[in-house]
């Protein structure tokens, strides 16, 4: 015995089968009768299928599961009318006893006066009005047309991965489309690279809240704290080769990161303080004086009206264009056209002026060279005289040394030296012969 969930799934498959089997013209007929705009013959079949599917999904989100079943049955009946088939079984119509099924049967058998592949817009509007659903009984899980949430991009530690800011933006869009936290966590886990340790960690966790997953991803992306990024926002400055537009987009990104990080840390900074710091950073960080003067009124934090980002970007582009135009005009005015004759005359004049200016310098340089040569000659003469004196002194010293050496080698006593005797056999102590001073017995006597 099948339950409501199985019946919903079966109806969904039948509806998708009808969408795939219908031709483009049949889909356009259904779309027009449903009141869908832009259902023309120039669109593709996939686009027509998507618009019909989106219509059914929107209607199904406005009621409970039972109302969704009714809506699917009526849409299937409408498709089968277009296909020219009888849709509602008489026995099922008797068992259900719904007037809506009777009306669908009338559409299929042609009792309403409609023949062919098209059916009346008025009759279909009445049929859809019968299955208008209440928003009080909204049940997102009962929507059989809801597609599985998918995060665009890959969460990995590579250059082409999605950023943390882009991930938060996709999560915000999923929340706006009434996806549950479980669906978001499942989509985020599938977006992580399969071979990474982060994916393995999340796969091993049976249950994990979305906020905890975001905290882990924030650390995985190595996002800085709100205080650090807030300080960077205050010190923000345009780089040397950076355009003004790129600079303000960098400021936009850093401001949003500060706001999100502050919210994640418990509201550390309010948005007003961050916006005021952002305006001051852009006002003082622009390097071009013309652009800075133009943007000053729009970057005043004390302004009564809030400053929109699109207004700042538009005015910045206007100021940058004016600055480039002004620079181009100034360059064109300063660049003069000079003929060949004028250039030659100016060259000759400049040469004469240079020659007259260099001439005194050359004369002074010649005098200086002469003085240097004289000084070198005098120094050379003085060195030569000094060398001669040194040679003479060294010669006299050598002679004196020779005399001392001769005297030291003369082993004669004073008496023999006076007599100029060639041989001396006297003792140096006592003056007697036949012994030397080292063998003298009377050493105290001075000879």
C-alpha cells in the first residue's frame, strides 16, 4: 500500500515525463493558458520547460502536501488534454468524489466546448482557482519540485576555489529560498574537494550545525579576526599602479569582511562605525588630488543621506575620466612642434653657450695641472737629496762599524799595539808572558 510520499513522487515523475514528451508548441500553449509571460516561439524547449516547472513549484510552495497532489493531478490533466488523451479514470473519479476531478474530466472529454490541443484560459483559471493553497500551511519539504541545493564552486586550498565571502553569499541565497540548515550543510559538504582532509572530517561527523560548520570553514580559509581587518580598513591606501576603481572595490570587499566577521564574533563592531571608517579610508587613501577633491562631498560620514555604493562608484568613474582628460590636455599643450631649422639654430646657440661656459673651466684646469706638475718635480728633487744624504750616512756608519770590528778582532795588549808588534803573547791581566788571561793567577791586577 502506497503512502502520500510515494504518490507525490509518482506524480512528480509523471509531470517530468509530460514536460519531456511535450513539443515546444505544446509547452507554449500550456504556458500561455497558465498566464506565463514571454512564452513565444523563439524560446528553446528547455527554457519553456523551466518556466512551466517554476510555475508549478511556486504554486506547490503555497500549500500543504494534499493541495500539492491536487495541483499535480490538474496539471497532468491539462497536459493530457494537450496530448489529446483521456486523463481521468472513471473509477478513480467515483472513488475520490472531487468536483475538481469532474472538471478535469470535462476538459479531457471536450464537454467544455474546447477541441484540439489547446484549452480555454478561463476554464484553466477556474481549475487553478479551485486549488489555491493557503500560506498558513506552508510546508517546504512537501514541495516535489524543489531541486537539490548545490554550491557553485569548489572549497579547497587552491587558487581557483571559491572565497569565504562568496560561500556566505550563496548560503544567504539558499536561506532566502527557504532551504533548511540540513540542506545547506549537505550542499556545503558536497562542495568540498573529495580528496581533502576537510571533506573527510565533515563526512565523519554525523550531525553538525550550520554555524559550527561555518566557524570551521572560516578557520580553514584563514580569515583574520574582525579587529585585524578593521585596522587594515583604517590603513587602506591606493597602490602605485592601482586604478581608483580597483581600489574602491578592494575597499568594498574589506568592509563586507569586517561586517561579517564582527557579526560572527558577536557584534564586535556595528555597521555604522565600519561604514564611517570605510568612508574615511577611501577619502584619505585616493592618491590623485583631482579625484580626491571630487569625491570629498560624497565621502562625508556626517551627511544626512546614506551614501550608496553605486553612487560612489559612478562618481569615482566620472572623477577618474575627468582626471585623465585633464592630464591629456596638459600634455598636448606642453608638447611643442619644432622645425629642423629652429632645432639647428637652437643647437648652435646651445653649443656656443656651453663653450663660453666651459672655457674658463678649462683654463683653470690647465693652471691646476701645471701646479700639480711643479709640485711633483719639487717632491722628486727633495726625495733625491734625501736619498743622497741617507746613502752618505749609511756609508759612514758602515766605515765606523768596520773600524769597531777591526778593533774587536785585534787581540794584542796595549803595549804590543804601541810597539806595533805583530804577535802578542802577554796576559791581559798581569802583562806577563807564557799564559793567557783566563789562566792568570793574579786577576785582580789591572795590566
